[in-house]
C-alpha cells in the first residue's frame, strides 16, 4: 500500500520502536553479529562445495546423462544447505525483532504457521483465493485496531496435478486479512476483481454452479474494478453500501501490486491481497546487524498495512496534494470522503 494513513500514529510507533529496539535488541547485537558471520561462512561453504561437487561429478561421470543426473542431485543438496544457513539466521533475527515491532504498534501478537481464523478451504470454495492442493501459512499477526479485531497472515498456495507429468504451480502468494464485522452477515458475498468481458462471463457461470450469482450495483467506479457475487442478492446490496464501495475503490487505487479480492464469509470480512516476495522478511547473512534497526523500521511499515487497510475501510485517506485538492474542488468533491459504514 502506497501511503501511511496516520502520520502522527506512525511517528509515535516509530519512536516506541527505536526505544524498544535500543533497550531489548541492541544489547544482543554483538551475539547476533557473531551468529550472522557463522551462518554466512556456512552459506559460502555450501556454495563452494556445490560448485566443486558439480565439477567433480562431471569430471568422473562416464556419460553426459549420468553427469547431469548426479550434478542435479548435488545442486539440489547444496541449495537446501544454503537455504538452511540463511533461514536459521533469519529465524533468530525474527524472534529477536518481531516482538519489538509488535510492542511498538501495540495490541498485536505474532505467531508462525497457524491462523485459526482463516479457513482456507472455505475461502477457496467461495472463490476468494484459487483452488489449491497445498497451503502454507507463514507469519501471522493478530490484534485490534479502531475497535476491530483482525488476523493478518502471509499465505502461499500451490496446485499440484498428478498424471503422466506431475506439475506444481503457485496460485496465490500474499496476505489474507480476516476482520470482525459489527453484526453477522447472513450471506456468502464475494467482491471479485474485474476479469474483463470473457473472464466475468466464465466466472459468473462457474459461480452459478456454486449457488451464488452476479449482483450488479449502480456504482460505475466500483463496477469498473470489481464484480459482486452473492447467494442472497438483497443481503449483498444492503451490506456492500455506497460508502463501502467508495472505500474499496480508494483502497484499490492506493494499491501498488495486483488487484485484491474481498468476501463476507461466516460473519467475517476477508481480504486477499497478492504480494510478491517475503512480505515480513528481516535479516540476511550478507547484511550487517548494524543495519537491523533500519530493517526493523521497514518491518514496522510492512506490518502496519493491516491498520492502513482498516483505516481505509473506515473512510480515512492520505492527505491530498495541491494538484489532487484542485481536481477534487473542480469536481465539487470534498477533500475527505464522508462518514463510512464500518465493515
């Protein structure tokens, strides 16, 4: 997401982060630096061993096919060793730094590998995320912001096909948010990204088989970006209000990455936001621990995305620049949208 919503709150969180970092992490930096150097040596040793092993394999191989096969085994083994050296160090860094980031933000807890609030099979069933055969949950943050309880998890989904040729393809990597809603929503509602004329037609046919149908809304900006589906159209129209439409359109406009999707399922509001790379990665065997305080500040910004999401759903926007203010005035619009129905 492009901008921080509340600069005052962000500044306070940054100040708390630096205080906590210097009190709880800085005294252990020397020990962390020693571990980093040890793991870096292990990484480089694995790399050298892999390259040397491949050279020896091809030198001793009796045929090209034999050399390729043995070389591939050596390459995979070396890659796993290098990954282990990097991951074992970054895991230590996360254990040291992530609690400090959570303490700076406040009312936030951190875990790995399990998110009870996310029923991925259920979310795939309605179409919020693609169908998958293997799912992995990495970093999980749970907390409360503006009276809204939330769970944010980094999720990876793959689809494996078995047949003559086994294939594996990543179908989703990114963040999934689960937000409490003030009252139950007695319907399954999917707010899907617009797929174009053909894509929308195919998706509408598939969703029809699952018991949910396309629900048009008289909102051109929303319809240009999203398609609304529900098993109870009247509940969908009452739930996806003009205010919520405006908030979702603004959120989509502020997004840097691929389009997101959202859904009301089992009395919670979910958002699936594709993201590239390790969203909450921190530390590297090739970066000095002297830079860890700067990395912690970047992690604070990344973790704060869930607060910014909730702020958007409450109708808050970044301050408009002079050009944007002028455009809004020309159109007869206020600089800030009106009151927003909380999701």
